[in-house]
């Protein structure tokens, strides 16, 4: 079953699903800066556009389409879309 979620007054939209017994979501982030908390470890892959991410205890890094970053469970990260909307695939790394 598909699960639609809206965050930050509609600026982030995602559709969740299960693939190979693991949860995942695909979505679009409008230009702006947002903070996400993580319960499970995640891998974020940029599908289109460019995201900048600030991981825990790190500096802002740029991630163009085709690149990814991972975030530990029970933490969080800041993200911003630059130059327009960015699309992503988020894979939750544990069941």
C-alpha cells in the first residue's frame, strides 16, 4: 500500500512504500531548509536536482543527482534544495 505524507506546509511531499521487506519513500523537496529526525537509519539518494545536507556533527555538503548520504538511527539532519526542487529516494536501512 502507498502512504502519502506532507511536511513543512506542503514543501516536502513523499510517498511511502515497502520494497524487499524494507520501508522506503520517494518525494520532492521544494527550495528551502528543513530538519528531519530519524528513528531508523536512512540512506537518502538524490534522484533529480541538488540537495545540500548537514549531517550530525558535520558541515553542509552538496549532493547532486545520483549521489547519496546515510544518517544514523535516532539522530537527524538538515537539508535544503538548491536551484529548484529536488527529488529523492529514502531507504530505511532496517526492518
